[in-house]
């Protein structure tokens, strides 16, 4: 085996971050991953910044104990409020969040400079997306909308149907009214990509729809390369992806399949207690 064969740690409040893991695994087939979903304490999106920071520290401590070479915060809420705390705490281990890559995707997609961001309450309240977008394009107009109900709909597997469509119309309709409407919508939450078809049905074909999964995978690939951390292949011994959850491996496997886009074997999900990590 050549290169740095240690795994990459990926952390989320639950299963939604598997949308990011999916993009990472597709772009980086040489790498191994350890994914932790803090399912016992989901949602993070309605909790205070201090609470999310404390949870994120506990979760990433466990990943470091598993020998990861890098931490990817797949959770938008944790990226929004805990990125700098984790970077400072775990230096020199690189810690990468999803907000900056998501902002880059939005800035690259917009033509009229008006960008809408939908996210959890916590992400919107912290204003991290607006800051990240303005750092890249200072004249951008950013409108943010919390859509916490989308998290529950996605977890329920209600990726389409009347309830999901009605929720999408309720949240998104007003965002795109009038002559000065945004031309780009950033899905600023791990759970929202699985609702993309219903969202598209609501906003029409003209609005660019972007999420941070792909751009985060690019950022991780760059960081591996520049840090001399890239693996050049694994031997096939051991699993390519290991899953940890803080509650019900059965539910993690069942609901996680919606986000990962393939089935997960319950026996591959290890139950962990972060308070003992
Ligand atoms: N993972 C969270 C995020 O991306 C969504 C779910 C939650 O509220 O914990 O913001």
C-alpha cells in the first residue's frame, strides 16, 4: 500500500451526511472512510451554538481515536457553528466543513448575484452561508430561509408526495416571487439533496440548484493532495467504509440507505457512546 492509508473521518448529526460521504467515496475511490452519525442527539439544527460545539468536539474526538487523518464535518449546522473550534482543537489534523464549498457552488452558479440559501434554523441564525458567500462575491444578495421541517420529511423517506410538495411550496414559493428573485438556490443542509425533485418541481427549471456535496469532495481532494495525505489504494483488507451511530444501528441502516443511495447492512453499523469516547 502506498501513500497515507489512514481513513478520513466524516461526521454528521445523523444520516443526512451520507449524501456528502457518497460524493466523497465517488471522487476518492482510493480512500477509506469512518462515518459517525450522532443519531441519539439529532437534530442539531434546533440547538444552540454552544451545545452543537460540545457535541461536535465529542464526535470528532471519537473519530480521531479511530486514527483518521482528516475530519470532514458533513453537517451544515456543525460546520456553521463549530468549524473554527474543531480546527483549533485538533490542529494539525485538517478539519473541513461544508459551508465554504456550498457557498462556492452558489457563487459559481449565479448569474444575477442573487442567491437563496435554505438550511436549518441554527445554520440560518449563525449567518455562516451569507458570510462565506460575501467573502467570495461581496455584491451578492443573499436571502436565507430555515426549512427545519424538510429534515423530518427526508428522515421519514417522504422525498416526494403531497406533504413534501406543500412544505416546499410554503417555504420556497415566497423566496422566488417578483422581478428581483434569486436565480440560484443553495441546499444548505445535508438532508435536502434527497428532496431535490420536489424542490425542482416547486421552483421550476430556471433556478440553479446546488448543494455542497460535490464541492466538498473537491475541497477534500485538494486538501489531501496539498497535505501529502492522499492514499494511493487500499489492499482490500477491512471495510472501505465503517459506520458508527450513537443510537439504533437498525434505524441508521434503514434510513441511511435513502441518503447513501445504496443499502447499508445493520451489522456494519457500530453503536457508540460519545460520553465515554
Ligand atoms: N445535519 C444537519 C445539517 O446539515 C441537518 C439535521 C440536523 O438538524 O441535525 O444542518
